[in-house]
């Protein structure tokens, strides 16, 4: 009995350890699909299509939202301009009540005497009037049309912003593709200059080339390295700019950072 209980405890412990190792391994698993190497992979295959990028830029653009809000505002103003004629009509209701004190003169006996009297009174008054401002009436249609034009102006400005965003996305996208091509070219150039520099170093130590020639080759090698690093930096910058413009996160990690 004791042996069976011991075996059962050992079996349960082994299962717990196995599950723990599985969970631990999954928590530290690296998503390799996020890594991107400009030297071996094509950026156009890892990004959404250009049409999707331009549509996303228009959808997530604050300037587009601003113009939409302006269109709504000017439409409200147009409705208000169409209802301004209601301001020319007015209804007033007044009610007054309270204790009143009077000092009246006796007009019947013609005696120069005055009597102090008090009374409670309540008064109601109602009034309806119409104002006819000639200028506002004549200019009513023009005011409505002006608000309509503001709506049309905002719609046109929205289209301008949309085309500007499309152009911006296309430029940055194509710059990104071009910069990837430059990275590959400058990578080969840097590799060639590094190999050339190693040969030049051996030749310089053996006295086969002069100091001036060695310096010239060193400058070429440094220039190749600088161009390569600059192309990588420009590629990363345009990648980030494209994310900002489109409002999308591509979640790619450039291994050449």
C-alpha cells in the first residue's frame, strides 16, 4: 500500500514538472516571424499592399477627422441659417401680483383731501409681435448659400488632404524599397573594401605599398562602412515614418539595427 502511494505521488510530481517545463518553454519562445533581414528578404512581401497603406493613412489621419468635424459643424450652421426667420417672431407673457399702496384724492366733493388706500392686485399681460428686418429677409437665401459653400470648402480640403497623404505614403514606400536595394549594394561594397583593406594591410607590412596608398585604401574602406550604416539608418527611419503616416504597426524587427 505504501509502495503504491509512493508511485502515485512520483507520477503526479513528474506530470507537474513536465507541464511546468512546457509552460516555461512556451513563455520564452521567440517569434522569429517578426525578424526581418533586408539583405535576404523583400520588404514589399512583409508589408501590406500599397492600396491598403494609403487607405489606412486616410482612415487614421487626424487632418481627415478634422475636416469631417468641420463639415458637420458647417452643416449645423446651415440649418441655423435656414431657421433664423423664427427669431422675427416673439411671444411675451407677464404676470405681476402683490400689495399696492395708493394716495388718492377725493374728486367727488372737490375737497382738497387725500386718502391712503391699500389693495391686493394681480395683473396678467400677453403679447405677440413680429419684426420684419428687411435686410435679413432679403439676405436670407445668401446666408444659407454661404454656409453651404463652407461645407463644400471643407469637403474639398478633405480631398486635398487625402491626396497629399496618398502621395506621402507612395513616396515613403518607394524610398523604403529603394533604400533596401542600397543596403544590399553597400553591403557588398563594404565587404569588398574590407577584403581589399586586409590585403592592403599585409602588403603594407611587407613593404609592397606606400603609406599614401595604404591611407587611400583605408579611406575607401571607411567610406564603404559609413555608406552602409547610413543606408540602414535611412531605411529604419522611413520604416518608422510609414508606420506613423499609416497609423499601422508592422511589428518587424530589423536585424541590421
